[in-house]
């Protein structure tokens, strides 16, 4: 999508109150881009009052400057002149959606394909970039950049690309990453601490999910689920389940991986990943969710079997289309 690049500082120029927020259950890209934006605007617009509201982020992100200033109570004083919604469209803002609705001006910066044009008065949506962090960095005036801002952007990029492994990693992404590490922060330690390191309970949950996974559709799909009882037993939160879906996805022969956890009675939060040709964003959107071509999610009601059956049907439709296309191409 080609879009004229907004001038971020111009858009915020006369704003007294700026509020930054992102999606519910914030991930590395959401937290990294919100804090990068926060640090940048505080520096570039010292007169403005800048604030970040997000659901409580995972402790591993404490290494990003400004982490302690994130407000998870969503208490906003006075009118918001500029609301910046990052890494999502308004329906995933959670408690911040009401603040968004009442703000004088809304800016939306996102890279999800399911967010077609953006939901703000001013939009910067580019589906071709790896992460919202990469998009946000593109809008920053380099004169205000520093090592702390660079680190926040870098964390966003590494998390959404699975450490530069997913297909959303482009030569441009790597060039941006190279520029960022020139600011001089300890990037190998950051990757270990925020991405690879797991607590004992997290490893146990990963182990259980792998052990209980089921492959179907002749090995092209894999599914696993964690029920509420198990989550309660480990006193686990959704962030303790990060990484399970990635491990399922790299099972040899698998095109599509499904991981779900029970969020309530007959309700599952579903994560979808694909390797080469299934557009999981289409599947997620069908069930009211969204995401990217190779990584998407949604919430579905029903028993485990209902959920698997319903999702499988959508995946199978795409696999059939793919086979049909291949047959026609071979003719
Ligand atoms: P995950 O499976 O890691 O939760 O999410 C994968 C991708 O899909 C992320 O980019 C995430 O923002 C998006 N996503 C996950 N769940 C939902 C959902 O319920 N609605 C929308 N619109 N996007 C989702
Ligand atoms: Mn993202």
C-alpha cells in the first residue's frame, strides 16, 4: 500500500496532551513501538504531556526505558489532543477505545493486513513492513534518536520477526536493524532476555503443549490446546504461552499450526501460523479476528472439537484452492 508519509511532529505540534496506546495483550512489537514513540515524543516535544496506556506488559520488557511509566489504569486527566494508536485498529484498544473515541485527533500506525486503511484521522498503515516498530522508526526525525529509543524499536522488530526468521523480514528490515544497533546497546542479551529465556513453568507448558499436539490433514496441520485447569495449575498468564505456536509451526511437513488456550467457559483464544501458502489472516478475519498472512489470531466460542473443526474447514478451503491452482499451472 502506498501512502504519503505523515509528518509526525507536525501532526503533534500544538498538542498539550498526547496519549499513546496499543492492543490488548501487548506483545513485543506493541510495547516496543509504544515506548519508542513515548521516548521520542518526550524528547522532540518537551512542552507536551506524553503518556502511554497499555495493559500490564510482561516483566521481561522492563529493560526498555519508560517501562515503569506505562499506565495500566487508563486514568486520563483532561482532554486528549492527540491519540496515537499503535499496532492495531480501534477495536483492539481495550480500555483505551473510549479515550480514542473522545480524542481531538487520532493517529493510527499499523502494519496488520486486517487493518486495511487505518482507523484514525491520520493514518500510516503499511502492510509490507515487518512491524509497527519499523513503521514508527520511519517517522522519527533522526536528530532526536538515541540508544534508548533505538533499543525500543529494535525489540519491536526482533519480536515481530521472530528474530529475523519470519517471512516479514525484508532487506529493509535488516538495514533498519543495522542502523539501530549502531546506536550501541547490548542486543544479544536483549534477545535472550526478552525472547528465548523461559521460566520453568513456561517450559513445562511448552512441553505439555507439544506432547499433547495432534497432527491432521495428512500432517499438514498441527493443533494443540491448553485448558483453563492447566493454566490455573501453573498460575500462568497468556504471555507464558508465547513461543508455543512457533515451535508447533516448525514441525516438519506442517503448513498450518493452531494453538489455543481456554479464556472462559467454551471460549478459546486462537493463534494461527502458516509456512508458505495458507493466508491465516483470512482465516482469522472469518472468525472476527485478524493479523498477518503468516501469523494471525481470533477468539472462538465452542468446545475444543468445535473450534478445531470450524478452523480446519477454512484452512482446508485454502489448501484445496492451492492444489487447484497448482494443478492448473501444471497443465
Ligand atoms: P498471536 O497469535 O501472537 O496472538 O497474534 C498473531 C498476530 O495476529 C498478531 O499480529 C496479533 O496482533 C494478531 N491478532 C491476534 N489475535 C487477534 C484478534 O483477536 N484480532 C485481531 N484483529 N488481530 C489479532
Ligand atoms: Mn506488530
